[in-house]
């Protein structure tokens, strides 16, 4: 019964299919490992891209900068007027 043919049934094509399935399994495992390694390597790389700031935060920062520049301008005007008086 250990022969290649058993009652008109040829085992050779099934054996090739199993090897093919095994190769596909190895390929899939290697693909998965490579993709995980690639993602881990990508996380280690630094980016030159600036960090995203939300629109509301940008507006708040702009308003704060405007109020500071306005306060500086008012202070400089009062200092100039005081020096002109003396």
C-alpha cells in the first residue's frame, strides 16, 4: 500500500499541492515578518514635517500674539510720549 498508486489514485499531484501550500505559507510568514520590521524601522526614523496644530489652537495662538504685539506697541507709544514731554 505504500506505492505511488493506490486503487487508481495517484498521490503525486497532492504531494505537489502540499509543497506548494507550504511554500505559500512560508512566503506569507516572511511577508508578515518583513512588513512588521519595515513598520518598526519607519517608527524609528525622524520626520522633518512640523507637528500638526489644530485650527482652533492656531487661532488662539494668533489672537495671543496679536494681543502681545498690541501691548508692546501701546507701551512703546506711552514711553515715546513721556520722553517727548520731558
